[in-house]
C-alpha cells in the first residue's frame, strides 16, 4: 500500500499484486491449485459487472470498452449470471 507521502493512487496492477501476496501469505501454498483460473474468475466477474454498470447495461458500449465482440461479452455475462 502507498505510504502517506505518496499521493498517487495505486495502479490496478499494484492492487492485484498486493491482494495476491496477502492471499498467498494466508493459505497453505501446498494445497493451492488452479490459481490462474481462480484469479481470472475472481477478477473477471466484478470487472464485467462494473463495466456493464458504467455502460448503463448497453452491451455494445460495454463490449467496446472491454475490447470484446458483443457475442463474447454475452457469453461471459451468462457464465457469471450477470444478464438481466
């Protein structure tokens, strides 16, 4: 986390790194598997939800923001039960 003398907001990359460091320090690393898929699932669902909120549920706009085609976005929204 940034100290008080550094007023710049943390980057997303820094936030993710810190969260992963914290997670790995709290779990038995010998029993971790599928970490890659777990992290993607944990990050992708809230990212989609936030982008859909900012796009006011306009899938075309959200797809453009994400750099996905609309069909891929719909598939991911269904995967995470995020369709209205």
